[in-house]
C-alpha cells in the first residue's frame, strides 16, 4: 500500500504527488472528491451524461495542470470546484441553455445536494459553512438572490442576465455588487 492510500495525506500533498504523475495519489484525490464534483456538475448542467463527462474532464484537467496549483491561492478542493464550475459553464454557453431564474432552488436546494466529506471533522466544518451561507443568502433581497444565482451558479454573463430579466445592464451589475458587499460584510461577522 502506498503512502497515498492511507487516507491521511492532505489534499495539497496529494496534488504535489499528482504533479509528479503519481497515479495512486490521483486515485485517492478522485475518490475523495468525485461525488462532490459530479453533484456540482449535475446541478449546473442538469444532465447526468453531461455531468459525468464534466466530472471526468475536470479531473483530467487537474491531472494535466497539477503543476500549476499554488496552495497560497486556494485549497485544492476550491481549485477543483472552480475548474469544474468553469468547465460546466463553458458547456452551458456552448449549448445556449435556457436560464433558470428560481432563486429558492439555489438557496434551499443546491447546497443540500452537494455531498459532505467523509471525514467527520470536515463534515462538521462543511455543514457549519453551508448553514452560514444559506442564512446569509436568505438575508439578501430576492432580486439580488436571482442575479447571484444566475451569475455565480449558472455562469451567465451580466449581459445575459440583463436580457433574461429584461433589466438595464447597470441594474444587474449594481445588484450583484450590492449582494457581494452584503455577503462579504455578513461573512466577516460570522467567521
């Protein structure tokens, strides 16, 4: 059994080993996060086949770009989630998918569908964070929830949101900015 199989290594250590083309480390990281990445892909793409393909593409990109990872910029999980989200958004843009403007889906359902870590300590931390995220999102006015959902979870540009909601572009940008300022302020108080 290799050192990567003992389940005790940090994500950053595993990614360092992956950058050296250690397949065992890749397997451990894949097993650790494939459920999360698939769930996120499925939530964004709303198609199991595309979600599966996006999951594989995200892990392939992680394998190819492991040397580009900088621990000071983000946690491995965060980096992988960003890769996944960006790839899924690219798929949506290519397919010109229709927008879903239901902010309640985002606030009440999305975070519940993402699997927690298998580690009880991480699970508790993730649950605490997700509860705080949902609580803060519920504090936002509905019009801010909608634009955040469309921009950050569905990946649509400000212009696309403005067209879909039939709002001036400046209004969309203003709502997103105000929502982000509120979120930043509330998270600073919470943590």
